[in-house]
């Protein structure tokens, strides 16, 4: 599924960022640009409205739409490795996954439904301003917006995260931060997700999503084949209560990255390196 224009330019941006080893680079074109004050106001208004009658009504509608959308978009998605969840406690957990599509959270939603769990999704604050249908979803499907502000992260964000985990929800956090469209490789993670897991004393559900090419071309763009997803559930990573939060987060981050790299190498049958190649972009027929 192709969402967004200028995919070739986005791929060019990914190529440059990968070759520069700039793994958190913004590569999309036309993302909203807002000041810190504007982002804080946006998110504060979001939380203020969550308890209103209209928001509660829209949240109910949003979840129904998300479920229907998930079943449609991910109809061909497979889930493997759920045996790794066999001994997972019933409480909350943080899910980490590679970030490669505007709707890739639907693959994790499918996994959560398979395990009869509710999913909350941490999103970048400006996602609340996405156009049209996606703005509605971002505002009404149980998202937890994140503002890159120490006061917000240490205050409202950690409280909302705690509330979701306390309801035994799974919380999806993308340690790669930025979305790289159809990029197959796991990128080096940032430490935030693991710090939150250590601080809240909850496990990391480690996931790597494989992207396979299908033989059919996209209907509106013959530069790309259609794709399908396989969700690989890797061994769960638990915090070590004998370590400090910082030590724990570093250890969990290292383990998660190692698992995702090993999964990539096994799935695609090649060693991971970050020199850009055309096959790094699933479904792409072109060359830069």
C-alpha cells in the first residue's frame, strides 16, 4: 500500500541518511513543521479534550474504524513466533518494532488482537495534524502523543504511559523514531522505549516485521510491487531489577537490537550492513 506522494524523493532521502548512518533522519516530505510551543499546546489540547463526551464518542468510533481498517489492510499479514509470548505475564508491556509505513501499527494491532490484548500507540506530536482521515485516527484510537520536551516527557507523558500500562495495555513505541518508507533493515534504536520499560518495570515485546514483495504491481504506480507483512515475535526481554534504570535500559536496548538484526539476517539471508541497496526498499523496481 502506497501512502504519500514523491516516493522516489523519499527513497533518495533514505539512501542519503542510510549511507550517512543518520538513522533518525526525517525522510518524508511535507510533514507538519511546528514550534515547541505550538506542539505543546497541540498535545495539551488533545489531553484536555479526551474526557469530553464528543471525544469519548469519537474514540469509540475510532477504535471500530481502526479494527476494520486493520483487518482490511493487514488481511494477508502473517504472525509468527507467538510461542515466545507463552510465559508473558498478563500485565502491561512495551512493544518495539521497526517503523516502515504510515499504517505499520496495524500489523502490531493484529498481533495484539491475536493475543486478546488492547494496544496503545505512542506517536510523534505532529501526527495529530496529519491530513484528513489519518488525523481523525491519530486523535481517536488511544494514541499517546510524545513531545520532545524534558518537562513533558518527565511529567504528563510518563503518567499517561503508566495509566495505559496499568490497564494491562500493550504500548507500541518505535525506537527508530522516524518512519522510513518500506525500508527493510532494522535501524539502531534510541533508548527512550527501554528507559520507560525499565522505569515502569515492564517487559519489552520485541517484534521485527518482514516485508515481502508480491508479484502484482501497485494499481496507481508501476514503479512498485505490492507487498505483504510477516510479524515475527522475538523472545521477550525482561528488566533486571538488580540494575539501575539507566543500566537496564542500555542492556534491554542492546538485546532488542541484537534480536532484530539476527531476525533480519535469518529472514533475508544476508548480513546486515547499512550501505544502501535498491532491495532495501521493499517492492521498489527502480534504481537511484
